[in-house]
């Protein structure tokens, strides 16, 4: 028990630092890119590059980790690339190199499959929802710390300081990951992972996995078009300063921590998966519609916490738990790879479409378009029947 607790503490710390590295500059990235006189469409491509590499790599990474059962090497690679991508943004502030650097950041996040699956192995199967909730909580804690630090440093030193600290913390994360112990191989034939084309096809045919994955794609389409890109540039247009942008992002993540944990509680289970998902998308719809007409930072604060943060947190934890819960024990990494590949589609095309709409129509129309998508997802959920729901 003590050994398991030590493993949980180490990996939990690594997860926090990893996401700190990835997100310390995120609230300020889109305003920074626009300040370089890069068009909104190209900004969308730069932001979308983060999702594109995940879309391409997460499923192969998931399958590979199921085969080799060495999550440590993926965590080491992810930690290293998270820092290197930030260094690239610092040293090469041009459109092409920024696309490459943000793409490398996406490669780093593609290893998230291994972070997630390894942490769940430290708990019994009956506690999988709790483990997933904690993973998402650690994720959000790292992001909150990143946003607080970023808000304070950006106001006084600019975004280059954030790229620098991201690189430094990435190196620390890599060093700590060296102390992760590989899990012993389980020799039992019942649990031995055997990855074949047949087993991969079993995952591909799993209706539950596709249900949660497609919904996640729409959720991340919305989140990466707003919270992680154009919400902050919109807020800056109405006069929000660096500290206020940081506060907005902190509020989003604090709500995410609370709501991610809530999905694993008895009350969360009592509400049921469909009800939780419906609420999550409904809140995102209110969030996007509200941002479209918000004119003060106070309104942004409220929307970030009560709508975007809680809605995003519910969907992030609930959809991930649903995808993993109904997969075979020897297919969990493959399942997680498929799930994260599908939602990578939303992460990729969301900012691109958003940037195009902002440039060719208006920011209000772009946000209302996202409102319609969120409402559509909320309406569909009650009518979709799966064993998971």
C-alpha cells in the first residue's frame, strides 16, 4: 500500500508539472500571435497543429504501449518534447516554426495515453472512475498553477519569459520521470496483452467507445476554439490585461478540478452518464452564447467558471471515463488512443474553422456557431442508446 501511494504521489506530481509546462503560455498565445501580424486563419492553423499531431499519433502510441507495456518511455518522451517545443517558440517566432513547435507540443500531449493508463494501474478496477477523476484533477491543478504563474509573469516580462519557464519545468519533469518504475509483466494468459488486428478491430467496433469519442471531439472542437484560443483575444479586445487573462484561465481550471472530481462521486454516479453529459454540453452552449455578447471582464469571469469550466470539466472526465470503462483490460491503451485520436480531430479543425469565421464574418457569429454545435450535442445525447448509458 505504501509503495502504491508513493507511485501515485510521484506520477501525480509529474502530471501536474507536465501540464504546467504545456499550458503556462496558452492564455497569451493567441493574442501574441495576432500581435505578430499573423492572420486569424493562420493563428487557427498554429493552434490546430497541437491537435493535428495528437490526431495522428495517439492511436499508434496507444497500440504500441499496449504491446510493449512500457509507459515510462512515453512519459519521458512527452516530458522532453513539452520543454523543447517551448524552446522552439522562444527561439523561432515565425509562422512556419511556430506551427512546428506547437505540433511538437501536440506530440508531447500524445503521450498522455501512458500517463493516464499507468496511473489507473495503481488502483483496483472498481476504482477506475476515481483514478480517472484524480488524473483529470492533477491535470487541472497543473494548468491552474500554470495560469497563475503565467498571468503574473506575462504582465511584467512578456510571453518570452513564459516560454523560458515552460522549458525549464519540462526538464524538471523529465528528470522526475526517470524515477518511475516499470510495472512488472503479468504472466497470466487471462491478462497478458495480446495485440492483434482482431483485437484492434474489436476496439474499432465498440459503439460505446465511438459514442464517447465523437462527443469528445465536439467538446474539444468547442474548447480549443474558445478557452484555449479566441476567448482570450476577445477579452483583450474589451480591455482585459495580462493578469485578468490569467484569472479567467484560472477560474476555468478551478471549475474543471471541481467538476472532474464531482463526476466520480456518488452524486455524480446517481445523476448518470447521460444527464452529466447533457449538462456539460448545455453549459458549453451557454458559455459560447454568453461570450458572443459579453462586454465586461466580470461577465467573462462568471462564464469561465460557471459555464466553460464546469461544463468542460464534466465532459473531460465523464467522456474519458466512459471510453475506458467499457474496454477490455488488455485493450485500454488502444481504446484510449482511439478516444484521444478522435477528439484530436476536434482540437485540430476547431481553431482553424474558428479563425476562418473570425476573419471572414465576425467574432460574434463565430461564437454563436459554436453555441449551435453545443446545443446539438446536448439534444442528441438523450436519444442515443448504448450499453454504457
